[in-house]
């Protein structure tokens, strides 16, 4: 066990903690801080969108939130740790590197299993009846998510506590090849294969449904198809960012590659956590609309009042318009109407209930 916090890295130019030494400290600090800020805000918006958007507020979308939570840990802890080391003036720190690799491996395994769960949930949502989909209860989802986080945490922790796997920081193969192969097959290749199969099967079934002459899809079915397509693009993006590093990691166990290629691909894979939320905002209209509402809620007032004409001081205006940004936060309608998420536009003339005849427009 290496107990010192500073280690003579067996490579040049690129550090697993502080990036490329040829770049200035300010450049690296700005880059890491920007990635952390953009990624963290985006992941928070992504998780919040599922809570405030009526259509996205489904228990099956909890798996999408789980992916956002894993990405948030990367952008909120892994990347800022390197920024802190650079800001402190250290070149390399073995303790920080091991912490980053442990957390990154943990979040990677959680993301892989969550993508498989998302694909499986989308398949049952689109290709089976509502009765079959209702079997996916909140209790089952909660148990599954806790099991995913606990199992992946144990696997990632055993790699460092028992030195059963490849050491990312020192690039020394301290682990057991059978153990590494077993983990890769069960927790990486198998879930990715399940996700790929579910997406292919879902696309085939949806196209088969749409080819029927008497098939009339409801609007919710079209929304489900659009969300499934967004999830599929997110899955493909995940593969594009992580597969190159996985290939280099496998090759490095046989023939050592340069540290520049190895760690640059590692940081490319980690940067995926910064763009996943942006991808959903670009591809899906419901996420995009929720992002706009969240931005306006965070940066603007929750209600905007426009007075038609002024009166003497102490007397309220005859008419006003209150625009409530986030559905469900409207205090001027009944709870039943508030739960509708603001999709209907109601014009209420309250002259019968109030003497001043104030008109309230709810958007």
C-alpha cells in the first residue's frame, strides 16, 4: 500500500489530477472550473425538470434522474478536486487521485446499470399495455436504485481496499485478471447489451405499430417515443465517450501506452457528465421547456404584474396579469387546477366576487 500523498508519477507531460503540464495553471483552472460549473448546473436542472414538468413526472423517469445524480457527483466532486489541487499549487496528489478514480468508477458503474434500466423501462412503456407497466411500482424502483448504488459502491471500493483491479493513478496492474474480467462482463458488457437490445426491439415494435393502417397514436405515445429517442442518443453519447478509454485500458494491461493518450482519453470520458443534461435540453422539448422555466424561476420573479391604469395611493389597480412561471406554484387557482401544470388558459372575471372587478389571467 502506498501511503504517501505525493508520488513520482511514471509518466511525463500529463497528470491524472492536474492535466497537461504544458498548459498554464490559469488555463487548467479555468477549464476545470467551467466544466464543473456548467455540468453541475445542468445536472441539477435535469433532475429538477423531472419534478416540475407534468409529462416527465413519471416514476419510470427516476432512472434518468439517477443518471443525472451520478453525473452530478462527477461534476461536483471529481472535477473540482483537481481544481483545488491546481489552486493549492501542488503538481500531483496520490490521495486525491485515488479518491477521484474511486468515485469515477462508482458513478460509471451506476450510469451503465441505469442506462440498462432506462432502456428496459422504455421498452415496457411503449410495447406493453398499461397494466404491465403498472407493475413497476415505486417500492420496486426504490429497492432497485438502492441496490444499484450499494453494489456498485462495494465493487468500486474493493478495487482499492483489496487492490483487486488496475491502479489508475500509478498505472500498475495490481489486480487479478479473472476478477476484472468477471466485473467487466457482469456489470459492463451485459447491461450495455441489454440496453442495446431493448432500444433495437423498441424501435422495431414502434415502427410495426405505426405501419398499421388503423393505428392512431395518442399524443402521449408520440411524447414517449421522443423521450425514448432522447434516451437512445444519451446512451450512444455515453458509449462514444467511454469506449475509447475502455479500449485503451484493455490494451494497457498488455502493452503500456503513453500517459498522454491514456489520461487524455480518461478525461474525455469524464467530461461526458458535463454535456448529458445539455443533450437532453437540445433533443427533447419537455426538458427544454422545463429548463427555460427553471432559468426564469431562478433568475426572474415568480410573478410579473402589469397594471392597466393607476389609482390613488392605497387603492389596488383595476386589472392585473400574473404570469406564474412554474406549474403548480399558482396560488390563485384551486389545487386541482394547479396540478394541471398550467396547460390550460383560464380567464376569470371576478367582478361578482370582488368589488373592483379585478381580472386574473393565469398562463
